[in-house]
């Protein structure tokens, strides 16, 4: 019988619990020990938990009105197995994220699970951090899916907005022209221009559209984790590798692998990626045999790989392999004709999301948009409109976009305030202190500007500022900077 756990949850991990309060997980496993372990573990982290001992009980719960945010489903169960249960869950509700668990698993089982709509696949035993990461990813995917549905049902089709401009229509034409081929695509563009949208379109236009589209951000993970994320590892490959882990390339079998920020990939991983592109094979960490995959690779970067090749930081042979079809997405400042439609779309989207009255932006704000360079591109515009809706005011946006006529008289910046203080105190502040404070504020302003320019990609910001990643983190804390 299915067992429902109440709102009461064990104390502990309070901060994480608050962050997950209200999320409900359905655990489906025929082993009572596993069900109890997972239920207790998840409740400690603030989730609400339902459990079911087999697939039929899980389906009965769902048909009876249970509405979990994510399902954890065992593959090997007596009677109705996990894959069959997953297929029936998809018939009941196509949007519930499902994370599969199994003591043993083959590449074919993982591929079939992903084909049926599973968002992740974990081997038993697994680390608590692995499960937590899988759940967070699943909840994020559900949020994105719900957002997509809201856009489709209640707003103008976002794709129509994105592809309306002349520059984006040319890009769409290129994608349609190569849709029937498996050539690699390299997408260039500044942060926030819509590289992932173009990558997804290349997948949706292709015969692989019904197969998985798997994204990996090469800048988001340390080098050692990125390798295991992409290629997986064997049990015992390193300390903590308690079971075999299948990588994203195997999950993308038959579909498309999107490697974002490919310019951040280190030389050893570049060599391994080149092998996949040349021979469609790779080797898991700790394995002695090769694994064959059928994957189309699409990459994106905001860096100039040609320059990296000349500098020796990116392999020339890999660059030529990736650069079969090169798509350059212009920045928003070169696509200003798209701004009115994008503004209208984001107004509808966020009015609906936050339950706010629908408004139109003033002519003054549209004029400011028309003159603003948008270093953060479409993503920056999106965040601005979100602030307008949430705060129900344009004033902070207009103030930020409109430069003061006389910076020395406004007193807005900390540097200006310091200079005014020096003037008012008539030399009471020692020159050394003036220099120290001026240096601090100038450095704080420079770091903040570069972080905003890179959308808080700290790795990229550290490179642009010419400091180590660790040094940048220390300076961010020391300057009291926080992401928007």
C-alpha cells in the first residue's frame, strides 16, 4: 500500500529546509529500507514526501490527486517495472520530472529512460549530494517547463518574438538549411544574446527533435567534475566513486549535446571531446573499454576561439571540427528593432507570473532603451522589465539608464561623495586615507561593472580583470558585492 507522510518533518538543516518548503517528492521503491531512508533524508532537507512500494501504488496516488513536484522512481521492481511505470506516469502527466534509480544499469536502459522523459538517472548507492543536485535540477526543469506553458497559453509565442528580427531570421534560415545534416554548429555571441535558444532551435529543426537535448555549461563546473559529468566514470575510479555513473554524452545518445561556454574547456577535455567528434567514442573515467554514442554536438561561446587558437589555449584541430557551421548572433544593440516586441513580451510574461496588473512602459523609458548599449543583451532587458513589474515603477530603471548631466554635482557615486567630504572637511582626512578609499571605490566599481557585464560569471570576470578566481571571490566579499 502507498504510505503518505504528513507535514511533520525532522528538524535540522534549517536553512536548506526553508529553501525547499512546499516542494513535494514521491519516492517509489519496492525496498522498505530505501523508501524510509529517502523519506527521512528528504524531510531533513525540507521536502514533503509521499512514498509508494511499487509502480501500481504510485499510479494510484497520482490518479487519486497526488501532485508531486518530482518523482524518484526505482528501475528494478517486481511486477510493473520502473520503465513501464515511467511511461504510464507520462501518460497521466507529461510534466512531472522523474529521477530514475537503479543498482545496475546499462546504457540502453538509461537511453530508454531519457527517451521516455526521465530528467536524470542515478546509480545505487549514490552520494547525498548527487541526489540533491538531481532534485534541484529536476525542480528547475519543471519550473522552466511551467514557464514555457504559461508563455504558450497566455502570451504571444516567445519564439515568434525571438525570430521576428531580420538578423535572427537569417540565422533561422541557416539552421533550417543544415537541419537534415549532423554537422557541428558553433554559436558565437555575447552573454545574454540567446545562444541557447538558437541551439535548441537547431535541435528542434533536425530529425533528432524527438530525442534528448542535453545541455552542459562548461564554465559552471570545475575541470575534474566536468569530465565525470560529460563522460561518466566506473565504480572505484576514484575515492567516492561507489558505483558506475553514466555521463551526459550517453544520456544524449541519438539526440543533441549542447556544450555552452566551450571556450572554458581545458586542454585534456578538449582532446577527449575531439575523439568523440572524430570517432563517436569515448572512455569513462576508470574504464578500459570505449563507449560508442550517436550524438550531434552544438557548441556556444562568448570568446573568440580563433584568438585562443593563436594563443595556444584552444586546440586548432578541435576548432576546425567545431567550426563547420558558424552562427554569429549580433548583440541587442545591433538589433534595436526587436526591443519593442521583446518589451511587450516580457511585460505580458511577468505580469502573469507575479499576478501584477499589465502595464505599458512610458515613452521616456523606451527612449532610454533606444539609447542604452545593453551590455547584458536580451537577458539584461528581461531583468529590467521584471523589475518594472515587481516594483510597479520605472524610476529606478530610468535613473540607472540615464547618465547624470553633472556627475560631480549629483553625489550618487561613492567616489563623488568622498571628494565632497574632502572638500567639506578642509583637509581633515589624511591624503593616505583619501587614496585608500578612492582606490577601494574604484576597484569596487570596476569589479561590479565586469560582473554585471558577464552576468556574474565569476570565472569569466576573473579572466577579464586579470586576477585569479580565488582572488576575485575574496574581493567580491571584501567589497560587499551581491548579484542582482
